[in-house]
């Protein structure tokens, strides 16, 4: 009886401790980040190595890197997921090999992606430190996540759809386009947002691929500094950059929360619509 | 399987894409080996342990201070995060009322989504000065362990939660029918049944801790030395790569790729073991 009460107490204490640390972290960043946050902070260029001014070009670079990553990763991951779930038997050797190598890819540390991106995109392909290099590196990184979620979404589509359309003599491609992909859309969007969240939070893979330059990028071949790299640089290399770093961290967290809630509401909407029309 | 002509064309296209996606991991290994070849070719692997110091430009390649920093910080974080994570999972599954349990799970998910650079920044600005009061300079192995603990706690908690959710309801009902107390149910039935899933989650978390770069880089002080105490500044393998890649050339650069290769091998061993364990669960 005493043991029971004691463990209950300990487990409640753990939960309170974890929540407490989380609130501490969040409150710390909100309290210190909010004063500097304003419209002009979001659009102005950084001055004095980021101590003053804003983060306009950094937000643009971040979005461009994200755009490159997603434009590359989405078709590739969708194709792979469709192949794995609709065009190969679950126990085929090819399918198993692809799944296995993607599992391994998912475990590769981000700094190793940074080394790889630097060696391949910056040097071997001659793209240099550029938004393109950074985006392509991130694309490799989020690929396993996107494929896994898309595959799960497709597999969750009711099997009746496949059987009924086969009975109607529809081709597999038509079934895919008209039935399975629409049915899997909520899962696809949710997976996409997870990928975006992972990409936007990434730092280590970007330092040696997209670089440090905090000017407004002219093209995808320019170096651009991502928001997370900006926070790192301000806190480690710029004395007196803490205030700007706090505000940038707040912007990053707000961006992530926004992406998260958009994903949730989109998924809900689609789910609702497909139920209504069904 | 009957396929029309369009289907066959589509299947071929998809196969091409899947092949590309599957070869990325091979490409990574290939390029890591290619870039580290200048060092691997001429330098015996034992030199990474027995050389006098880490001065790759002068041909001294001792990596042990970085290796031990990585191992200590990972070990410390796993030791702290495992009980906390399992307790978190137990809390939301067996102890908290449904509403609080839902909120708590959401909070852990949010915690998992916070960027590592934000953890690092918070550790540097808030945690390090607190520890610095205990023993300057504050940026130390201990700070790194605490930040890492916070970062891998969600991984442990979420995987343990999933493993506990997969415990067959019949076990739980049977335990309740035998009149076991709540703790008796958890320690005697639920935890043993979920054991392999929890261990797999812990291994995944350890892999994440080994590979983590930014948060650790920002709070451990980055002095290349064998740590004598928890309050010493250290430099991990990942931090070493991040700090020196910017200016490394020639053999120095190749040596950094060797440490990247070492990292990848360590993480792969952990991830594969975790996968093996979680596969076994389906048969057990």
C-alpha cells in the first residue's frame, strides 16, 4: 500500500517536473523575445552583425531553402510511397530493400547530412554554399519521414476502393489518382507538415551547405542564412546578440506552431469533407 | 497482378524514383568513405586512439577526448531520460485523468518539436549560468547532459507510451481481476509486456543523443580534453565536426569525415538493434 502511494507520488512529481521545465523554457523565450518582436523586426535587414535591425532576409532565405527541399522531396517521396504501398507486394525483395534503406536513412545524424551535402552538392556538383545546396540536403533528410507517412496514409485507404475500381475495370493509375490519393490527402498533408517542421528546425545540416551570408538572396545560387543558423550565430559568435537571438527563437517557435495548427485544421477539414461526400 | 500499359509505364517511373530514394543512404556512405580516404589510406585506425593529441594538420589524430565526451554525455542523458520518460508514459496512461493525460501527451509532442538550436540557446543563456554558480564556467558536460536529457525525453516517453498502449487488454483485465494494485499491475504486468518496445525506444533516443550537434555544441564549452568531472568543459564528436569544418582542408577535412563515418556507424548499430528488438515484439 505504501509502495503504491509512493510510486503515485513519484510519477505525479515527474509529470510536474517535466511540465515545469517546459513552461520555464517557453516562458523564458516569450518574456525575453517579445519586447523586440515587431513588424519592422520581421522585415528589416540585420545590422551590426544582427545585434540590431531585423531578420527580413533570413526569413526569405529560410522559406526559399524550405521551398527547394519540399519541391524536391514531395514528388520523390510520393512516388516511392505509391510504389511501396500500391505497386509492390508487401513481402517483395525490392520493397523490403527500399524500406530497410529508408529506415537507415532516418537514423543518420544531421551533422552527417551536413558533411554529405557539403561534399556532394557544394563541391562535387559545384553548387557552392547556396540555398539550392541547403535545400537539397534537407530534402534527403526529410525523405524517410515523408515516405513513411505517405505510405501509411495510402495503406489506410479502405481496401473496398481498390476492389470496387478493379471490378469496374479501372486501371490502377486511375484508381490511384481518383480514389486513393484523395482518400489519403489528410495523411499526406499531415506528413508534409511534419517534414516542414523537421526541416525548419534544422541547423547542423545547413551550416556547411547553405552558409552564413545574411544578405537578401538574389537567386537560389546565393548563400542564405536560415533562421536556426541565425540563432546559433547570434548566441555563439556575436557578443550582445542575445536579445535578437531570443526574438528569432520566438519567431521560429511561432512558425512551427503555425505550421502545426495549419496541418491539424487542414487534415480535419479534409476528413470532414470526405465523410460528408461519402 | 494485371497491369495496363499506362500502369506499367507508371510503375517503371515509380520504381526509378524509389531506387533513387533508396540509394541516397548508399551515396552518403560512399561519399563519406571517399572524402575520408586520404586519411584512411595512410593512417592506421589505432592512431585515432594512441596519438598524443588532436592536431590533424600536424598529423596527430587522437579522437579519444571527443569520443569519451560523446559517450559520457549520451550515457548521462539516457540514464536521466529513461526513468523520466517511462514515468511520463505511465503518468499519461495509468495515473492522470483523461483530460490531463491528453494535455500532457500534447505537451510532450510539442517538446519533441522544439528545434535543437532553441534548446541549445536556452541551455546557454539560462542553464549554464546556474551551473556556473556551482562551478565556473558553467558550460560543461553536466549542462550538455541536462539539455540532451530534455531533448531525448520525448522520444523515450512517446515510444514507451506506444509500447504500453500495445499491451493486450486481456493482460490488464486479468491483472485487475486478480485484484492487483495499480502499481502491482504496472510493475508485474504492463512494464514486462512492454519491455522490448521500451528498450527499443531508449536505444533510438541514445542514437539521437549521439548524433545531436547544435544543442550540445552550444552548452558544453568545446575544450578538447578528457573530462575529469561532470563540471569540466568538453567537446563532442559532432561539435568537433561543426566547429572545424568551416576552415578544415586536406587531411584535416578528411579526418573530420572519418569522425563522421564513426558517428554514422555508431548510430546505425543502435538503430538496427532497436529495430530488431521491435520486430521481435510482433512474434512474442
